[in-house]
């Protein structure tokens, strides 16, 4: 992933294993009925906490600005925002693939 450590926008650097982890290894409950929600939620929340991504679900990790202004008053894409967005979409995919 090659993101410098100073551009994580408040998020911890993700280990490379998070990109290849099979969430169903940790979240074994299948949402077949309403009765399955609480066991599933407990397992999924544990997975998210284990990977230090809870802020992406509870809203405490807000996105950094999408652009920054350089010393010469030029607007350019913010690498912190690109990283935050990548992590956000990873979490969205993990949720969608497990419900």
C-alpha cells in the first residue's frame, strides 16, 4: 500500500493482512433471521475493533479535507483523504459482504 505514515488522517496504518483477510473467518454467524443479528453484530464489531476501524462505523473518524492548499495557493488532492476513503470503502465492503 505504500502510504507514508504522516498521511493516515488519524487512522492507524493498516497491516497488509487487512486487505486479504477473509472476514468470514472471524464472523461465523450468518444473518439468516432477525435472531442472528446480535451474535453477528458482536462478532463483526470484534473484527472491526481488532483492526482498529471502529471509528469508521461509529462516525468518530471523520474524513480529512479532500484537497489541501500548498504554499503557492494551489489546491491539490490530499493523500490523507485518499487513504481515508480507501479504508472507508474497505469497511463498507466488509459490512455489505457479511449481511
